[in-house]
């Protein structure tokens, strides 16, 4: 029994000491260790931060997850997650009781089913209240992330250019000059392996988009979407649909046309807002689906322009 | 229901509270059975029907093996074993048979491909076979009465608990009837070995949540076709990481199972004994998934003749056992290739006399350990990429993508893999050093290590995921 008591005591002391240390450490760039952690960090930053501060929220998949937050209008939060659908973002909004003024819904992969485990993990009956009370238990504060943050600060001093590239890669705020340069820069050349992989992925994606979605699943998804949209509309949110640019072929594919048509039937233009379709040919993707870093930044600026316009129009009305 | 889920915690606490209530002491076995069936039915209640059918077959045939007329006993034992193998073959291997023997467009092919794989089937059917074989071997002795009592009610309770006991139900350790059934008796709260429970559970959760779940994030990129763009260095590091991940995942699961079983007064056998310090494949199989390797040795290799029927037969037996052991893991030919690869390595070691030879120098022992680890890791690729062509393509790219120029974020992946693999490496080094003065000093501070592991389990958990061996 002595071993158990001593071990628990040590664990408690470490947790207390680490919590105090976190207070002292300056905020560092969060470099996620992987896709799931990236998603979790974004969710937790929203839920345990000040969600009421965001008047516009984006829900979507990995396509919209590539949008650069610093290039979007202020008070916009991106609840689009890699490997997930629009439903996870909606569910987080619902469970946190937030009713943003504007909810932007990405439509490109509306045929993807929701993943109930995402919200279950985030709102875990034990870990959620603990994370709320103890920031040390949040994903971004993992000891290893703090270690990487410290390493990044050293790198920023020694090799600012390399640190800037990493910052841009993980979607952190870039310096104003770098932002402008990146937006205008041509797409980065890829290696032979990158090019071969991109081609293979794009072929697979084209095949996928040439077919209609599984109609039963899609109908189920649209019903679920209707439920969420009704829920938030009744509470005063405005819902706007938007598309992320994908490869030009997929942009005009059977699947996307079918989904657009079904969406318009269910959510008519008279009652819902649709942002203009992007010119897919003007953007570059890495695999037919996901925008390259430079294109993601460019489209973020474009979306910013659209939202500002929407905002001024709503004031005009 | 995952061991790392909230539902599991609630189930254990509720079961524990009822189990040790003095008023309910005589109902301890039914309480455990009830909880175990609830645990199994959690994700798909329909699978419970198959599980109960399998349990019924084992109850009925094992009872007849011990209590029927002597001339009928072999028939019942054979009937039970064939039924277990039939259930396993139908539910686990139908898709493989469908793909291999029928065109994809045929009705039969489609039907066989759609048969679902019931979780834990490989484990509970093997345990059923163990009961039947043990009962048949001991049929004329007193031990048989202990395994299969005359009272049918008691036999139903014992057998159902043996196959259903929830800590080991889904992914082992595979129990043998003669190890478990004699332990079934009234249990008291004062008998719980709290320290054994604590040690097993803390290390188990640490290995699963901190090591395996975090490594899973990094080894994700082994997936086809993503690996094609990675450099050789990345591909080698990811394979190393997967080797560490699969150990941490499965050893973690086994330790949690052993720890939770302690809470209910049961002792499950060790499943791992620091396998990555092995200096030969022969030694590896004495240290890795011990409950499976000992099952295969006891119930397959020895009945086939083992090494008692000449050299040629010994090699054949080795190959057959490892081929079937590979197929036990999954319904894909790549698992059979994985098993055969190990079978060939065992045969080569036996032929060259290396099987039980320990190198004399430290350098020789280190080289043998690294060589064995390299072979084992290479073979794990077939677990991560069960498509044989993709596994070969991975090996090809490992040799051909010789660029060592990696970007900032790839450094991050490599750093993560090395950092999260470190506890597994230290775990094995600690085992090697425990006889030395340093090891003794580290052991005296064991509470500090357990405290640190608890702290990291709370603060540095990876994204929760199911256990790799659940798919088998």
C-alpha cells in the first residue's frame, strides 16, 4: 500500500508543479504532433477559451481546416477538422450552448458521416470537467508540446527563416510581410515522390467524385444537417453555405453537382445564404482535394472579402 | 467497450461493489458472468448470441467428455473441437475464402465477404478448445472432476466464467482451463493484491495511452499510398515506431487485463516478458504473446509430434504451427506469410544450432538482439499493411527513396517517434539492468517511476483508440 500512496503523492506533486510552471511559461506556438491532436487542440481552444467571443464559426472537413485563421475576419473561429465532417463542429457548438451570429457550412464533403466519438472524447464525463479546471490536462499543454514550443523559440532566434516556414505550415499567424509574400508566391515545387503521390491521390479522388454519393447515407446526412440548422436558426444564427476550391474536374463532377442540387432543394436560396462558388481553376491543390499552403492563404483572403461583403449587406438590409 | 473508456470504469466499479457485498457472496460468479456478457454486448448485442452458442457447445461437449461412457468420450471431445474450429473458420475466414475461391461478382463470393468478424472470436474459441483438450487428457483423473464437476449447474457457471471473464475476453491473455477454473472459489476483499493491481494497471495504461496512442499518430503515414513520398529515413523510423507501438499496445492491454483480474481475485498468466531483448526468434516466441505461443505448443505442436518424430517432421511441424499461428491473427494471406516467415526463421535457427545459443561477448549479444529486433520489425510491416503488394512497395521505397533531406515537420515526426519509443527501450533496458547496482537503485525509487507514469498518463495522453489486437 505504501507504494500506491507514495506514487499518487508524486503524481500529485508533479501535476501541481507543472500547473504552476505553465503559468510562468510565455505562450508559445503550438505545434501539433499529429492530425488528431491538431483537431483536439482546435476543439479545446474553442471550448475552454472564450467561445462567446466568436460571432462567426466555420464548420467543415479537412478542406476548410486548411483556411488560415489569421487571414479570416476577426471573431471568426474555424471548427473544421481533418478527417471529420461538418457535424462534429455543429455538435461542439450545440454542446457548448453557443449560438454564433453566422455559421459557415462547407458543402464539399457533405456525404461524409458524423463521428460520434469526437464529441464523446471532448466532453468525456471525467476528463472534460478536469480539463476545464486544470489547463495542464489540455492537449496543447502536453509536456511534449511545451518542449517543442521551447525548441521552436530557440529555432526562431537561430534560424528565423526555417521557423517562419514551420509557423506557416502549422497555420500559425505569419509576419505581415511574409503573409503578403506567401500569398503572391508561386506554388512550391514538389519532389518527384510528391508529384507521383499527388497524381495517384488525384486519380482516386476523380473516380470518387465521378460517382454519386451513397444516396441513403447522403439523405441521412442532409436530415441531420436540417436538424442542426433548424436548431441554430431558431436561436438566431444565420447559416451560409460555402465551397472550398478543389480540383477543377471534381468541381464539376457528378457527385458535387448532385449534392449542390439536393442542398438547394432542402435549403432554398430564398431562405439560406450561399457564398459564390470559387473559381477552382484559380487554385492549386496538393492531391486534388486539399489546397496548397499558398492557395489556402489566398482563398482565406477571398473568403474574408466575401464575409465582409455579406456583413455590410446584412447591415444594409 | 474499451479499457480506456468511461463506461469501462463504471462497469468495473459497479461490478466490484456488487461482487464483494457479503450479502451477494454466493452470487459472485453469476455477477462476474453478467458483467462480462454486458461488456461483450456493449457494441453489438447480436454478437452475444454467437458467444452464447459457442459457450453452450463447450459446456455440453466438455461435460460429456468427462461424464459420458468411456467409449463416447473421444467422440465428444472431437465434436467440441471441430465445432469451435467450425465457428472460428466460418466467421473469421469466410471473407478470405470468398475472395480467394470465388469471383467478386458471384453470389457466393459476395455472401462470404459480408460475414462480420465477431470481436474476440479467436480468443474464446481457443479457450473452448483448451477446456475440451484438458478435460479429455485428464478424463480418468481427479483433475477432470475439478475442471468439469458433476453438478451441471456448477459446470455451466465455471465454463461460462472461464470463457467470458471480461478482462481477458476480447484480446486475451488466452487462458487454459487448467490455469483458470481451479481459481473459481469465493473471493474476499482482503485478499486483493492491491500492489500487483496498481503496478499492472499503471504500466498498462501508460504503455497504451502515452506510448501506443501517441505513436499511432506518427505511424499513420505508413498507410498506402502516403508512405510512397517519405524518405528512407522516415520509412525506417516509422517501422521502428510501429514495432514499439504494437508492443506497447498489446502489452499494455494484457497488463490492464491482468491488473483488473487481480481486483476480482483472479490471476492471469503473463503475456509478455520483455520480448525485444531476445537474441533469437526462438527466444522471441518465448517472450512475445506467451499465452498464444504456449497454447500453440501445448495444443498443436506437441500433439503433431513436436520434435519427437525425426528432424524432417520437426521442421514440418514448426512450419505448420507458425503458418496456422499467423492465420489465427487475421483472415488475410499476409498473416500466413508473416507466420511462415517466423516459421522459416525458427527452422533456420534450429538447423544452424543458433536457437538456444547465447553469444559469448557483449558485442555479440547486442548484435544478436538488434538483428532479431530488425527481423521482427520487418515482419510487423505485414500487420500494418496486410495487402502484400503494399508491404512490398513499402520495402521497395525504403530502399529507393534515399533522400535524407527532410523538412521541419518531418523532423517533428521522427522526434515524436524516438521520444515515445524511449519508454519501451528503457523498459527493456531496466529489465537487463535490474540485477546491477543501478537497477537496484532504480527499483528502490519505483514509486517515483509509477508517479511519473501516472502524471504523464494524465497530461500526455495520445488520441484514444482501440487496441490493435481487437481486430484479431
